[in-house]
């Protein structure tokens, strides 16, 4: 999922540099959404690892 967020971010940067502001905005929004979903999934798995006792601090 992080890979797709980075791909959409790069597409957004390229589209913005070429003057396609609508495409850049859409790709940027998709990248933000995917990144937030990625962070939520990482947080859930981290909490599950703590509950299972796999991570020792």
C-alpha cells in the first residue's frame, strides 16, 4: 500500500510540473488517503504484536 502511495505521489509531482493541476490534485489526494490507510494498518499490526507479546521493550 505504501508503494502505491509513493507511485501516486510521484504521478502528482510529475503532473504538477507539467501543468496538469486537476490530475495532480487527484493523484495527491489518492496518495494522502493511501498513506493514512497504510499508517492505520501499521498501527493496528503494532498493537496486535504488543498484545501477542512478540515485541519486547
